[in-house]
């Protein structure tokens, strides 16, 4: 059953109803473009779609795989692969139970009132629904598109105890002109995740809100991984993503790649043989890091060709493929470059098919946004006469980065 719904109570009701009926739920982020939504519906083989228009039956492109099991697949959480095509991470009932168990071991207290800052199709909700129920969490949903001002309004009005989000959201909230006049006294903790967080942001949150900051690290496939703990020194919170959570094992593999094994992990990708899980049961994240002597994990970068814009993973190959569909584009390369607010933003470098009639920046941005998620549209476009190539006739992105101006 595919759920294409905004952040409303109907989403968890439909999710839980499908689980009770023994069905598999495939959440779809409403921000995705028509092409991406179509791909997920076709690849998942969904028999039914629940949207704001109601419930309707679908003709599945492939047979559904739901069958009686002692440990059934409950949810498919979609994430982009290195090729840009979404991959469906399958979560079994035992993994959702493990996440609830680990969350309770980390903090057995009821978790109070939490403000949801991501679409409910995101792994932060899909994989933690059992933990949400088990810990008696009251989740408050924004009624429309997220904004810093609206988020602060909800924190005040609903007396939110646990605020958080991706670094971009927190930066925007801290920069609201009337922040000092807001009554945020209900907040007990601020949780940051979804993208790298700077030491400066951690310090600013603590100074502005006067609450502990917890940094978390995970990915769609592992459910839970590492987190700092309340009371950790500033140096740990600012420079690491904390220690592995209970029942989670972290190992550093070849090239510094972070490997994770736990009962909270996904069970493999839907309808794909390669799961990224090795024979010992460790998932290869594609992220690079180091385990310090104190047991805290420090992130060093990403082995995969991906950048994180405002908390969303964007794979250059997908955006480049769309740009190359434009009749005026002969060659394209997309890079993630640092940005103070978004964490990273995108720069598209293109070679025109006809140098005398190059494509315009807004023309290309609109072209991409009409076909895939709007946040994947290039933030900046530069037209160049040529792009450097490797011996294998691929765009040499390392050479492109060397030529970029230092900011």
C-alpha cells in the first residue's frame, strides 16, 4: 500500500491500519516529482494508493511480495541510490521493535511533546513509529510547508519539549528576528541530525536556547547508529556524532568506510539483490569516519557521490541526467559546494549544444524542477565552453573542484 499523504494524522492511521492487516506500507514524500513518484509506484508493485483524494486500486507492474511470516516486512522506506534511482529499504517488524527497545534503553522516560520537521515518509518517522507509541510521544505536525516562523509558533503554542531538525532548519530558526521575544521555556532538549553540524551551530543553540544539544548520526538503511549523550563535553558534541547506541556495532572498514550492524537495520532493498550488507552482517554506509579512543565516531566525509542540501540527499548523476535531456545542453556536471544555511548547495556546470544560443539559468532550473523534486534543481548554473574529461571520457570532477574559487 503506497501512502502519498502530507504530514497529517491520516498518515500514521493508514500506516498502522496497513500493518494490522498484514500489508506492507510504502511511504512517498509529497515533494517528489511525478517521474519519481511513478518510479516508486511501479518499482514497489503497490496494489493500492492512499492520497488526499482517497483510496484507489492500482494495477501492479510486478506482483506484491507480502506473505504470512513470523517477522513480516512492515515498511519500505525509499532513498536514492548512487545512480540516482530510489531504493526501497525494507524494515521488518523485529527491526521496528528493536528501534523501540534501543530508544527506551537510551532514555526510559516518556519523550514528551515533539515537533515533526520532516515528511512522514522519512525514515525518522517510518522506522520509529513503534518507539513513538511505546514512549507515549505526542507529535505535533505543521499544517503546511515548513517555515522557521511557523515552527517557533508551534513550539510556543504547543509547549514543545523536544525540538530538533536538520542543521538548516535550526539555523533559520536561530536567525528569526524575534527569537529573543519567543517563549521557548518548555524546550528541554534540541536534537540535530540528517546532515553534518558545525561546532559554531552547536554553541549557538546552547547559548540561544540554554538546553542540551544531542547530535545523532544514522542513514535510511541502519535505522539507528550513533548519538551524543546529554552531559557530553562541548568538544564531543561539536566534533563527533557520539557513540554507538545500545545493540549497535560500528566498525571502520577499508578506506575508512563506516560499517554498521544491529537488529535495528533494514532487511535489504526491495526487489534488489545487492543490499550492501556483507557476510558478517555489516552494512557498508559509504560514509567515511574514524572511531576515536573515547569511543565517539567522527565523520570525515562521504565515499558516495552525493551531497546533502538542507537535509535531503541529492545525487549528482540524477540531476545531470535530467539536464542532459534539455535540447540546449550537450554536457553537464553537478557539484555540491559548501553553504552556510543549507549545508551544501548545488552548482551545475554545462556545455551548450550551440554556443551561440546557450540555455539560461532559470530556464534550466525550471526544467529540472518540473521533472524531479524541486530541491534537486541547481542553485547556480554556469555555462562553460568545455569540461575536463578523464581517460575514460567521464567528466573529471576532481579537476573541476580544483578550479572552483575558494570561499
